[in-house]
């Protein structure tokens, strides 16, 4: 890309992040990075490096708990449906059951209101249908 | 209180909620209910019945995961510092380590920005100091 | 459904909520509950019980004022377009005029900014057109 | 003030807004404008002109309903405690009862979550105590 | 329109706002006002008068900086995609480069999280493609 | 600190970030990092590395424009008063005038509502008073 022009060798951090992103978000995550290529490739690079190369690679909290935290936050914020769907995939990919994901979404009715939970359930239905867990 | 005048017997649901609230939030939770007595006692009653009597009492997700979800959501929303502090207590009460809580808060920098994470860390510091986990 | 496994008899609360939901939101409300059947039926149940069985059934504030409050809040939050549309229907169903609804939405420009009000107006246009109040 | 330098005569709009602000918000509203004098007097001027001279002066919705809408929105947004307190005063000033205000705040638990409602109740308690409606 | 019935002559303010809206937002801005005609024409009038007739017409900050502020705010809020697109057009119209706009959007990852920045990049891609700055 | 245990040499990125943080935020920024030492030192490290070492160090947008974007976003979000104050200092440190900062804050009334702008003005008054630009 040649954009991060300051010249630091972040290769190891980038590689670790790329592997972690693929482990968690799978193809859905790769498509996010791909979609940034023509508009903001550095944002794609940062998305790999900081969230995945730094944060998700940290010890101290298992990936299943990390995805529960992310699904909770994105459901509560309610303004990031595409990312919520990616991380519902992610939660399933790292071992959360569909029931656990639904429990997190229901719980968000308490903290962010019923509309946030209802829209979270809509996102979950779309992801579960894509994966054949429920009928489309 | 005599407010829920429609006459349904919700006693079992209330009792279950009250026990769950005490298990999770301890004295901090009791103080929330107490503080509502002169202004909106029914809101106190609903806080016991729906979040604790219904949601936290559900099977399908362990309490530790539920508190991780709540700390994540309240850190991300960034506009509910008193409740975030109550649930950092709650997370510790149900078995999360202080390190795990800090990991959740750091992770929120990714989904809600650094200010949300920094203010979450401030809330955690206050709770950890109250409990003698760090120096006040 | 068999999900609320703890065994409390909430039937009266559920029935009251179901009637209130139908009174306020009509078919649009029923469709929300229906849509949850395959993904989170308990969230549908809670949506009937707490918002409608508990809150909207309370004395102390008329339904017209309650719908004004809800349209105001959902317009201001700006991240729950489907629920805003349901409650614009609801406001009309309980006696608000289309002019009153538009006044509430305009007022939100003051408290949540012009984009929130403009997107609220878009939701109102869709609902008014569905009901033949303006040309589609 | 001489700030609105473009030269339009907005005096009538300003006067109407000032009277409306005093009618609704009383001294609490005047203090807001006063507090802006040394930092952003034009923002004070706009606050009088647009919200009060334009919006609250509109026919089509009574002031009591307008204050219900504002208390609902500010409780739901949850990030504007000083303004929420001013408008709880305002709601009381234009004829809402303290019970009606509490009903609006409880209802926001449904749309913005329990923390928003709990923090709204805290704001109401402070205002009601200032006015001697409950014990301080 | 005949709605602003109080009778103040705001013509000069309206004219100035209309010219400013056309200068900044171009046809995209005109379409917003047009779209309000059948539902809330006064909201269209206020959109011209206050944001454009008052705020954007103020001396003290150049239009390029004003559009940077608006693109930043709308990207961070994350719940106003149509308005963000209008103002990405606006930023280009008043002299911002596409690179500068992308820089603002990337920066919002810091203050509102990566999902806000990613969705901002999606909006920018759509606008840049409409204008032939990148391939559709 | 020894926490970023994966072993990548990020020293150059950290150093560049630290210099940039000191250039922009000055002592207020250093205090933020210091305050994290006992609770989440890695969050301090990330705050230096990603926002300052990566984003603010990028070419393509001048620091004055970057601080305008940040003041706009934090005023609009309305839930991060401490960080808003740090960046009002930052805006002044990189060459924005107090008038320009006030213009950005007034403009946020349009996009996030008057309460957000009023609370932004409160933050600005505190910072300007600390620096002797207005009377305390």
C-alpha cells in the first residue's frame, strides 16, 4: 500500500492481526478490508493492526468473552448494523452458541432499550439464516 | 407500594429478582432501589422484576458472561457512569477478575472510541479503589 | 412457548399487554412479535409484558401523551427507524393528529439536531403515505 | 450585542422567544442565557430565537405536550443532565404534574434502557426537591 | 407556505440561507428541502434559515473548516447517513480534497470507534463514485 | 510495562506518538496517560500509539483541521467532557483561535442539538478560564 509512509516496520503486528481477523470474522472480515481498498486502504490496515493485531491478540480474556462483549456493545449502540452482523458471525466462529448470542441481545433491552434489542435480533436472524441455523 | 394496581400477583417474580440483584450487584444495587423510593418506587420495582427477575434469571448464559456484556455495553454507551460502576462491582461479585474487566474496557476503544474506554477506566479505578484492589 | 421456565403465572400481565399492544400499535405491533418467533420468542414475550403490560397500562399519563413521548425519544435517538414508524402509527391510532406528530419531530431538531428531525420526517412521510394521509 | 452582523431585523422573533423562554423555563432558562454571555453570546441568542421564538411558539401542539416530548428526548439521550433539569422545571411550569413527568421517565426505560430512566429519575428528584415537592 | 404565521419578515435571512445552502450542498441540499414539501415544509424553511442563514453565514470560521467539522460530527454520531453524504458533497464543493475527507473519517475511529469510521468510508465511497472520483 | 508481550518493536511508533501527543495536548495529555498507570497502562500505550503515533502523524490533513474535527465530534457525541476539554486545549495549542473553537461548538447545535452545543460551551469556558483567556 505504501501509505504508512513513516517507515516503521509493523509487519509482525499486521500479520498477527490478519491471522486473528481471519480466525474470528472469517470471510466477512476479509470483505470489510477488501471493500476499503479503493477508498481508505489505511483504515483497512489500521483495522487489522489495532483491533486484531493489538486488542484481540491480548491475553487476559478469551475470544468467546471478547465476542460477547462486542455483540453487546454493537447491539447497544444500535448504529452499526453491518459490523454487528460481522461479529455475530465472529461469535459463532469462536464457539458461542446461537442461544448465547440471543441471550446477549435480549439482555441489551435492559441497558439500551427494546428497539436496540429488536434490531439486534433482526441482525441475528439474518446471520443465522445465512449459516442455515434457521430457515431463511 | 400499591402502585402496580392491576392486581397481578408478581410476588414470585419480584422475589427472584430481588435475590438475583443482591447476588450480582450487592449493596450497590440495593442502594439504587432505595434511592427510588421517594421519586419513582415503581421504577425500582420494575428494575428488580424485568432485568433481574426476568433477564438475569434466564438460563442459557452464565452470570460472568452476562456481566461482561453489561460492562461492555455501558462502557460503549458512555452516558451511564453510575450504572457502569454498579456493574463493575457486579462483574467482580460474580467471578470476573479485575484484569478481565479492564480487558473489556480496553476493547471498547475499538467499538466506541478511546474516550469511552478512558472514561470506563476511570469508573473501574474508582470501583477497584473502593474494594482495596488498587490504592485509592 | 415454554421458555419462561421459572413457572410464574404471568398470564394476566401477558394478556393485558397483548391487548394494549394491539390497541396502540395495531397490526404493525403484531408483526414485530410475529417476526421474533423463530429467533427470540422470549424477547417478543417481554416486549408484550413489560412495555405494554406494565408501562403503557399504567394510569397517570394518557396514551396520547405516551405516544408523543415515544415518538420524541425515537426521533431523537435516531437509530431505530422501524420502531419509530411503528409508533407513528401508534400515535395516530391513539388520537394524535398528523400535525401533532410533525410538530414533535420538528421540535427534535432543537434537542437532537436537524439530521434527527429530517430522518424523523422521512419516517413520518412513509407512515402517512401507507395510511393515505398524503400521496405516496 | 451586535453579533448578528448581517443586519436583519430579528427583534420581533427574539422578543417572542425571550417571552416564551421565560414562560416555560423561568429563571433556570434565564441563567442558561446569562451563562453564555462571556463565551458564546450568539449561542444564547440562537437559543432564544430558534427553539423558543420559532419552535415553541408554533401552534399545532400545546406546551404541555411539547415539554413531555422534551423530557422524553433528553431522558432517552442521557447525555444532557443540565438541560433535562431545566425542562423538568419547564414541564412543571406549563402544567405537567410531577406524576406525569415521572411516568415519562419510567417509560424511557423501554426505549433507552433502565440506566437512562434511572438517571432521569435522579434529575427529577433534584428538581422536585428544589421546588419543595419532595424532601431534599 | 404561510406557516410561520407570526408575521415576522425573515425574508433576508431565508434568502441568505438559501444561497448558502446552494453554495455548500448544491443539488443534494435542494433535494432535501424539496422532499419536505408535503410533510413538514416548515422544517425545510428552518433548515434553510438556522443552519445556513445563521450558522454557515457567520464569519469567524471558513467554510472548508465548517464542512470538516460537520463530516467529523456526522461520522462520529453514526446515525445520519443521508446527511453525511450530503455534507461529503458539501465538503468537496467548498474546496476540501477527497483525501482530506478520508483523513477526517479515519480520525473518527479514534473518537467514535472503528464501526463509525468504516460506515463513514462507505458513505464517502458512494459520494466519490457519484462524482466519478473513483470507479462505481 | 512489559504488557505488550508479543514482542514487536513498536518503539519508533510509540516515540512518534508521544511527541505528537505532547505537541497537541501538552500537559493535559500527559496527565491522561499518567492516570492510566495503575489501572490500564496498556490503554495509555495504545492511546499514544494509535491516535497519536498513527492518526495524528499522518500527512494529508493539517493539525489545525484535525483538532477542529475532534472538537466537533466530541461536542456532538456529548458524553466525553474530559476528552473534549483536553482537545479544546489541543486546538488552541496547534493554532486555532478561541473564536474558531466557539464557532465549531455553535455549529454543533445544528447537527447534535442545542444541549450538546451548550455543554460544549461550558467545556470551552472552563478551558479558556484555565488559560486566562476569559475571567474565571
